[in-house]
């Protein structure tokens, strides 16, 4: 059997060459150009994210000085407030100190200091403890008011947690004498040696 030879015209040759070039261009587009564009887009996005992050870090670093100054201000305020704490770190000495302070304030306002009871020292945080005493004082109602106001002007931070007031003579409105029982508290720095011994 004789094989037929196919004769390709020059127009068909041109079309075959054009189809080959198109296939080659398509393959190059898929494997090189689109891959490059995808990588370029991802890199551009990453650069934008990193530039925003660098801007944020710069803003934080610029704010670091203001944070330092704010921290220093807070330290100064805390130190100023701590000057109003009881001086004694030991619980027994702090109890004696608060009793002495309250007695001196009552006597300075003309009141009669009748008695005081020791109350247990209670921790309020790892750094501070609350020292309390229950006192009984006798005097005129205006002296009691002056006594309570004197807590505000005291060098030590003292506060009244409980108060019970009763007249000395029931049914006699002319007698302004009252008997007041108060629980007065103050703060002190915790005694680190006691807490370390407990551990």
C-alpha cells in the first residue's frame, strides 16, 4: 500500500508555527510570569504588613519615655502615700503605735480615753497589713466630731471602720456627753521576716 504524502501549504505552516508559539507562550505564562506575579503580590503584602509593624514599634518606642515618666510619677505618689503608713513593721509595735496615736488624738480634743482592745493584724496584700484597735472614748458630742475630723489632718492614715455612739444620760437632752466605741484602723508595710518564717 502506498502512503500518501501530505502536502502542507505555507499558510498552514504559518498557522502551525503560530499555534506552537501560542502553546509555548501559555506554558511560560503559567509557570513563570503568573508565578512571578503571585510571588510579587505576596511579597508586596508582606512588605505592607511589616512596614505597619515597624511603624507600630516606633510609636511604642517613642511612647516609652512617657511610660517611664508616668511610672516615676506613680512611684513618687506611692512613696508620698506610704509616708502616712504606721512606722512599725512588727505587728506588736504597730498595735502599740496605733493605740498611742488614737489616745493622743482623743486626749488632744478633750475626750476621756476609757479603754482600747488589740485586734489581730490582717494582711491586705503581700506588701501591706491592716492594724486595728477598738477604743472607747467619753466626751461631748462636739469633742467627738473634732476627734473624728482630726483623723483627716493626722500625719498617719487612720480610718474608722465601725462606730457606735450612745448618750451618757438617756432622756436628758441638755447633757451632750456621749460614749463612743470605735474601731480605728491604719496600714503598715508587711513584716517580711514574719512572712518568710511562715513559708
